[in-house]
C-alpha cells in the first residue's frame, strides 16, 4: 500500500511517500515568509499532487498554524503558530477562569477570531485547508480542534460558553470529527494527526515514556490516559493525543531551535560547532530571553542573542531539561526519548541525560520522528502493530545513561528564569 505523509513545519513542508511501509521518497518545500505570513503556493501545489497520486494520506503538522480562505480558493493566508495575529484577543479571556484553561497564546482561537473578523469565509489549520482543497469537506480532527481552545474534550463539540465569549458563530468553524473514521472514501482516505502527537508515536508508540522533540520549538510530552492532566499555572498543558489515545501533558518553548539557527546564521557557523563543545565546561549561563518564551512563561521577550555559543547551547540544554522536569512532575518516567533535529548532535542528548539523571534514547533518523510517527498512527488505526513498525524502521541507535553531574545547567536556567520573571 502506498501512503503519503504531509508534515507542515515552521519553514517547510515535508512530503514523505511510503511504499509497503518503507520510506521511499522525501520531498521538501520551503515556505517564503515575512512577519509570520506564509505564502500558500506550496500548500496548494502539495494538495494538487496528493489529489492526483494517492488514495491514503496522513496530514500532520503544527497545531495552530491557522489559515483563512474564501470559497473560490483565492485570498488564502497562512499564519504560523509563531504569528502574534489575534494576540490582542487574549486580553478578552485572560480574567475568565474557564476560558484561561483552554485559550492560551498557543491556541488557534485568537487567530481564528481575527481571521473571521477580517472577512474570511473559512478558517482552520493547514490540515483543514488541504482536506477542503482535495475533498470539499470542511472538517477538523478532534485532536486539532482541541488545540483551538474551543472544544469540550468530553462532549467533543465546540463549547457554547467559549464561542459566546469570543462571539464566534459555530457554523463558521470546521466540523470536529475523527478524521480516520470520517474521511474514508472510495477514491481517497485522509487521516489527521497533530505533529507532537505524531512525534510521540514516532518515539514511543507504546505511550509509556516521556518524549522530547527538539526542533524549531522544543516540546516535552507524556501520555496520561483518558483524563486531561496538567498544571496550567506552571505551563503544563493537557493536550489531546488523538481520538483513541486520550491525553498527554505538554510543556513547550516556542523559539528553541530557531534561536540556534539565528545565532549560527549571524556568526557564519554550522551545526558541527555543537560537537566541538566541551560538555564539562562551566559557564555563568546568561540565559537569552528568547529561551524563556513557552507555555510556562509566555510574554513578550527580547530576541537578543548577545551571548557566546557555549552559553546559548547550555541554555538550550537547560531549557529542554526544564520542560521535561515540568512534565515529569505530573507524570514521571525514568526513560526519555529525544527526537527532532536537535537530537542529531550528541551534545543535547548527552547533556540532558546528565542534567536530569534520566536514560536518554535516540532512534534512527531523529529528524523524521514526526513523519514516521504519523505513519505509525495510521498503522495503529488499521489495527496493525505500530510498535513493531517503529522498532523496525527506527531502532534505538544511541543510549545515554543518566547521571546528575551536570545538574548545575538546570539550576542556572531556573535562576535565569526567575531573574527575568522578577524584571517583568
């Protein structure tokens, strides 16, 4: 069976083609962007290609990259989760105890409200847009709809209370569905699964351990079962994994890997500089504020990167360790799986294992954990053995045994966090 997996990232789209569950082709399309506004040309091109060539499609990607479009398909805008579009709307709900549990700066609702106010006929994530483009159906998977901040997770319907609060007409929103069950047709079947859910299946399809994805952002997640579990006051957010696997607890940092990309670009360096760092070296760790923006601390911060590569790298390791510790505080596990581009280097997995005293596992091709995880989720929904699939195509290739001899990295990060918070 041929399966196409589309992964919509921060700056590019990955199109992976599986034949008999083996990755045969990987294509990459880079966005052109300015101020968070992404040109939709490549999205349309990918949609047309899928429509012509595949009957089994899995769409994964950022949960809050909201689009607005008209029925004719023109005037199409794409806003990434990095965009501050609609941030002013958060002020309307900040004092509401119910709304604050669902609608946060990472939620899609503020962008949805703003786009509707701008006059767009349709709103939704790239997954909804692609599905609409290929099938004409205006739907969204429950797991994506939950991250809008408007869905009652138990009724699996949009909350009238939240819609009234933001003055959103329910008929203007995509219909929440289980995409695997609902989007099955004779000519095409589409399954939607958000990127961090896919990454969880790609690292630990048994859903037993913590996973840490180190990409443009950093995301620490742990499955917690059928009941939402979190600690929103500290930034631990309940997230729906999928329509069949309940919830995970999550903490994230928005600008984790993008801070390194920016630093390397400014100084004309490449990623090999990480492998030249001495992990025993002690630094004062003047934490760049950019590493403080996430679900635990989400205010406007300076984008200043006036630090050395050692400080930035150790600060990134401290930040990643911190979000894992927050997730572990509500659902602990001894082992940690690390994926994403940040796991390609030995530096981050080794330092994190020695900061947190956790055994760290890195699978083959960590930069493709989301792509493989999306395929694993489809296999699971088809009653196949997703765990055997992942163990086969992505065996564990590196193991870092935990110790606590670099705990100072964590402590210095916390000091920087508290210092910045007090200044705010």
